[in-house]
């Protein structure tokens, strides 16, 4: 499902707040110019997907045997 512009802005704002606030010079949505935001938004497509199944496989590291691998 593709996100509408308002929802995409909300998601990007939350992402920046999550990952940028700890930085010395954080880049946050409210600090960016309107011109820059409009320009960058043209190249961003937001979407959500529903995951209904996860498949996984156990794999040993290369050149190692199961008996020497640490237990998970």
C-alpha cells in the first residue's frame, strides 16, 4: 500500500527523530527548508507491506561444523 503525502511526512519525521536526535548535529524535519523538503519528497515513495509469513533457515558459518558453533 502506497502512503499518502501526509502519512509519508509523518513517517519520515518520526524516523528522523528516532535516528538523528542522538547526533551532535541532528537533521530534523522541522529544521529543513520547505524548498529542500519539496525537492526531496519528489524522489521518495513510501509504502507499507503486510508480512503474513516468515521463512528462515539455519546456516553454519563457512568452514565450521555444527558441534563447534555456539548454541542460540
